[in-house]
C-alpha cells in the first residue's frame, strides 16, 4: 500500500515539475519564439522544436512519458 502511494506521488510530482519546466522554457525563450513567428515560421514548427526537447527529457521514465508529452504539448500549443 505504501509503495503504491509513493509511486503515485512520484508520478504526480514528476508531471508537475515537467509542466513547470515547460512554462519556464517558454518564458526564457519568448523572444526567440516571437522572432521565429515573425520571420514566417509556422506555429506547428515552433511547437515541434520544443517537443523534441520534451521527448528527450521524458525518456527517463517510459511509464509516464506519454502523459508528460501530452501535458507539455498542450502547454506549448496554448502559450505559443
């Protein structure tokens, strides 16, 4: 029982940390993102750049990777 609760807590904390990292990544690269969009890059291409990093970071835990990738994609899609 305790192991199950601990595993769930670790997964939830991992997802929250990944969401915060995605938010911070967007804010630190805001100028670069705006420049790419003004130069004619499509929103889809900019999101793809961010998602490549998200895939690399989510590989360490394959069980939560799909959920983490979905969370980060939604954050990028809504903020860019």
